[in-house]
C-alpha cells in the first residue's frame, strides 16, 4: 500500500517537500483489531499543528519518518472485533495511508471509529458538515457566537469547510452574513451559498469592498485567519461584538512570533475600547452531537449545502495540503479520494 510520511518538520507554511510517499506492507489485524481501507482523507488546516519540531499547541505530533496524521473515512475490510463488520463504513483519524489497523477498545479520548449511516448523507460528509468542521461551524455561530436574528456576521476564510457552513447556519438563524475569501470565484461561490455579500481580501479594493458590505458594522466576527484580514475587520466591529476565534491560519507557519511589525497594540486598543468579547474554543467539543443532529436535519430539509472539493489519490495529498496555506480554488471541504 501507499502511505505518506513526514519527511522533515515544517518550517513556515507546509510545502510538498515536507512529505514523502512510501510503499509499505498492508498491516494485518490482531485480536480485537479491525483492518480499514481508506476511502476519504480530510485535509484540515489544524494538521499543521502536528508537524512543528516543538509542539506548540494541539495534541498530536508527527515526527519525520512517521505516517502523517489526519481524519479519514474508511471501509472495514477485516474485523476481529464484535462491534465492527466487514462492509461497515467508519470515520476515524487513521492518517495518510491506504490501509490502517485500529483497536477500537484502546481508542484515545476522541473515541473509537464512528460508524456512519450511508443513507443519511454521502459518507464523505463525515469529514465536513457531519463531522468536526460541522461541529466547529455550529459552535462558531451558536455555542460561542450566540448569533441572533437581525444581527450581522462577518466570516474570514468563508469559502472553507467551516466558514461555508457557518455562513449558512448564521443565515438559518436569521442573520445577515458577509464572507471574506480570496479571489472572485470563491466570492461568487459564497453568494451562491446564500451569503448576503462577499469581500475579496486579495483584491486591491478589499477595504472598500468590506466597508460596502458592512455599512452598519458587524455584531459577530467569526475569525478563521488572524493576520491582515483580521486587522481589516476590527474597525467594522460594533461595541461589544463577539469574536469567536475559530482559527488563525495566517499565523500557523510562524510559531509563537511573527516577523513584525508588531500589530498587537492596535489589536488591544480595539479589544478594550470596543469591549470585544473574544473566545477561542475546540469546535469538536463545543458543537458535540447536537451540532451533528442539527446539521443533519438542515441537510434533510435542503437548508444547508455541503460543497466539497476533491483531489484524486493519496499521492496528491502533500500538494493539496500545501495549497490550503498558499492559495487554492477549493470551495467547502477539501478531500482526498483515496479509494473508491
Ligand atoms: N477551533 C477548532 O476546533 C477548529 C476546527 C476546525 C478548523 N479550525 C480552523 O478554522 C479555520 C478554517 O478551517 P477549514 O477547515 O474551514 O479550512 P479550509 O477549508 O482548508 O479553508 C482554509 C482557507 O483559509 C484561507 N487562508 C489560508 N491562508 C490564509 C491567509 N494567510 N489569509 C487569509 N486566508 C487564508 C484559504 O482560503 P482563501 O483562498 O480564501 O484564502 C483556505 O482555503 C482554520 O484556521 C482551521 O485551523 C478550527
């Protein structure tokens, strides 16, 4: 089978050369174990946390030569565990490889492989709307953002898995939603998902686009990015605005200190003078099962769409993962189709 290992710790944003594709024997399941064939691999930006030489945040660390970490949807192809049968489809975190053996009774705090119901929705959605990104989007809007009808919500990295869902959930809550994304195609995609307005942060007139989209300011800023995009939004936040800090992808390659200049003084000025309510959180934990139930209901009612962008084959994973940080055209959840 093929597997992707970390070639060297990442420095800055991930590059395809940080990874290496290898051949390896297909593992065999022992007592109480299950053999999984990977169908889908999700390329979450948070995987970047696992490949720093020094662990800065996150719970998983991958060292050079080890198989890359990552969430997957897989088919059970052999089972020595009474809870799993050949043909079951499960979601787990088996990494960037074509086959994996798991021991459900020895699972970590995130739990054993989650059995999926293919009748509910395409199984790939377990890595997007009906999985951790969906739980995170729900948490951004409801658990942490407390978005109410009539409010205005602005979302950075809005065309990504979390942002595209968060915007649709905020619309269901009765809010006006403005998305920020890179490039006219992504901005058009946001309008197609029902966002009220979109601003292209890569356009020279981004500041004007943002001002036009937020004439009354914003009550909630769901930030996935940090950096210059976040600084551009701050002046538009109303007094007491809530700011769920979902992610800070602009800084993921920087460790603990950026190259400067130091923009923290302006950030703190906005926090204090506007009385901002800023909160970080783990979407998987805050969203929980309630998020999955709500989103499944909205999908069934046709109120939520789950855009996916798919790259084919495990070998494509390194380049696709690097593209998340350096520019790509994906709308919604970015997936690798590992096998059919
Ligand atoms: N708190 C949690 O539990 C939790 C859970 C899941 C995800 N997250 C975080 O939430 C964020 C979104 O995740 P996702 O799964 O939606 O990711 P995604 O689908 O991969 O989308 C990420 C997008 O971020 C944008 N981006 C990348 N670098 C950027 C930069 N320097 N400046 C501005 N935009 C940039 C890119 O879109 P453009 O083409 O528009 O630039 C990219 O496609 C990430 O920060 C992720 O780590 C947090």
